[in-house]
């Protein structure tokens, strides 16, 4: 059986924080505000995976009310999510994500982002895609107030679950 989940995340910009997207620290004058490292891309992927597995959302597993997750490395949270999703032999078939960010440009950073995601998920690089787009001056992304990401994940469940 195949299951698909969608993830969405958004964070506003903040001074005095590093900009971390896809596990890559990107040189920029602003970072993203959040309880953890505020990695908008990884958070969207986590929600997509949890959704496909029927396991709720990122806030249920890594709540911002829990001090254990303050400043957390989102790639480590993604590894934990992979372990949750993999129970019962579930396999991650594909992850596709889009980052919405007016600036800085992400083109040169996308290969490292893909590698970080694939490594944390323990899947081949060919099963992970990262895209980036701008707000073209419109909305909170276009006004450089924050960043957003959208992700979709596809899981393959073992044949024994198909009888359900």
C-alpha cells in the first residue's frame, strides 16, 4: 500500500539567529525565529512523513512547550521521525519539497540540502527533491518577513497491511 502526506511550515525572520534550511547554515543577515533551529524545510518534511504514516504532526512529537527541543537540530528531529515512521517495515519512497524564500537565493545550497535530507532519512539521493521559489515581492515571503516550505512524502507499507 502507498500512503502520501503533506507538510507545511512557516517561520518569520529574526535578527541574531543563523539561517538554517535543509540542515545548511546559509550566510544571511537574518535567521528564522523558532523554538528549535527553525529549519522550515525540515519541519515541512517531518510533517509530510508523519502525515503519510498517520502519526499526527510535528507539534505532537516535538512540542515547542518542551524545553528538550529548545535550539534542537532539526536534522536530528528528522532522524527521529524516520525511526517513528519505519516501524513495521514502512519504507520512504519519495520526498519532494519547495522552499518559499525571497532572499537569499538557494540554488547553490540545494544539493547539500538534498544530501542532508537523504542522509537523515537513509534513502537514496534520487528519492529526494528540493526546489526553491520566491514570492516575487508579494505576501510575507515577498516582503522578506519570513520563509515557508511545503513538502510531500510517499511511504510504501508492507503487503501485510494491505488487508486492513
